[in-house]
C-alpha cells in the first residue's frame, strides 16, 4: 500500500504539467494483439492563462521602477475588479502611483479610483499596453506633492531655462550699444556673426521654494542680469499664492523683490508671467483632464489637491 498517496498524485501532476505539446515516443500496448507499438502520444497544448478571452474577478499588479511613454514611476499599484477581456469591460479601477515623474515634475503620491462599469479596447491594451476607454472614465483623484519635489522641479535645467528672460533683439538700440550689431568677438578677436552674443536679460541659475501658511509660497532665485561678461549677479525673491481656478492649481498675486538691485518693469513683468505660467504645464495632456476642488498646503512640507478626473486613457508602455 502506498503510504503517501497525496504526494504521489502531486508528483504525477507536476510531471504532467512539465510535458510540452509532444511527448517522446514510449511503448503503448494494444489490447487487441498485446503487441507494443512506437506511436507518439500527442498531448494537448497547455495554456494556463488565455488573456484574450480571460475574465478576472480581481486583477492586481504591483510594479517597481516603471518606465512609460512620457514618464516613469518608482512604484505602481493597480487593482482592476471584474475585468472581462472578451467583452472589454471592468467594474472598477484603483490606481496608486508613488514617485511619479512626469517630465521634470514629480508627484510624490497620486491615487485614482473609478466607480461604475467601464468599457475599454482589449486589443489596444494587449498589443500597445494602453488602456483606452471607449468613453471617458470619471475618477476620484488625490495628489500629494512635497516641498522637496517642488524644489527638484525648480532646479531642473529646463525649468530654469523657462524662467530665464530676455529683453531686446539684436539690432535694437540697446543691442547696438552693447556691440551686438556685429556679434560677439570670437577666439581670434574678430567680430562674430550678428546675434551670436546672446540677448540682454535675466539668466536664472538656481531657485528654491518654501511653502508657507495661507497657501502662500516664497521663491529665492539666483541669476545674472545683463549680457555675458557685462552681467551682474542678481538675487531675487518672489512671493506668490496658490489657488484653484477652473479645476487647476494656479500661481497668482506674484510680487518680485530684489536686494537693492533694480530690474526694469518690463523685465520684472516677464519674469512674473513666467513664474505664473509654470503651473499650466500639466493642463496640456489629452489623456487625463483633472478638476481639483480642494487645495491644502502644509507649511514647509507638502501641498495636497483632491477632486475628480476624466480619464481617456492610461499608458503602460513606451511606443516606438
């Protein structure tokens, strides 16, 4: 008597699962003449998950260091409930992103939760790694952004370049006075091409932001005012206020101050407008349209916004 029937059957099952689509020839006894034959025993192909026609009561995905079409995330956790690939439907979707990098901007934590039956394109999800909804999905959204992440965004070269401003064009009176009509001298001391010397203005070198009470922010900026060798160091301080307008975070009531150094009203206004426009970068996406209804700033730590979003699609891979 076999004392270990369970383990014997389990071993047999594991052996069967390791069999491919064809088993090597083994003797098969013919009951009619009891003579062995050398016919191959064809086993059916094993397919544990047929995703194309699969249906899942709960599909859960946890991903670290995810790289997507135009961004990345340190961690992604997704739960889809009652997901039917054959019908292209799911009942709810919960998504949590930690350390989401959207170009230069960082969202420390983003949660998105939908309710109600959603219809999606199964083919696009399987072939292009894109969850495309046939009609926009409404979701509850919460986003948390730390002061540290805001500073990383401000110090990024592309952000500093956006904040840098110029006044005047080559050929203007100011440009001629500074010798821009012929261009800057090259290494041999000869005049360069017109316009090569750059433009008179403010070049931002670094910036630091502090979150204050009453949804206010303070930005300490360091740059140079002038033109190449004629530029002088400039320390500027900007005070602004965060508020919601048309469902999006805006920066307004901006005041620019300097440590005893004068900036022309035109140049000062250009810098103020550039700072105010930094908050509009995320509104250009056609994938998700946010509509925030509440904004809360914790001084020195973080800001948090909550509201809703209309989700057209979620991209889970890079496209060539």
